[in-house]
C-alpha cells in the first residue's frame, strides 16, 4: 500500500488528545492515530450507505424474487 503525505488542520484540543493516545502507546505516532480514525469513519460511512440502499428495497418484491428462485431449485436439493 502506498502512502501519501498530507497536511491537515486540526483543533488544538483534539491534537492534545491524539498526543495523549500516542504517549499512552495506543498509537505509535500521530499519523497512525489519524489514519486509524479516518479509516474507521470511512468504514462507518460505507456501512451506513449500504444500510440506506437496503432500506430502499421493496421487501415484498425481494421476498417474491427469493421465493421464486427457491421454488425453481427445490427439486434439485438433496434430501436430508
């Protein structure tokens, strides 16, 4: 994975909290702490986007599609 250097502005109180985490060895340095926070936020946004897209689905229509697909394959299933 390639790494790019960026310059950011951050509130001084938040930076102090990051520095405390680094001092307590939660993170090895500021860069790691900030990268971890950004990764977590992006991941949460992705999950929320997926949830929003799923909420748009018509549940009855999706169930009908699933039932239709299962009904056509049920004869091929092995009996247990």
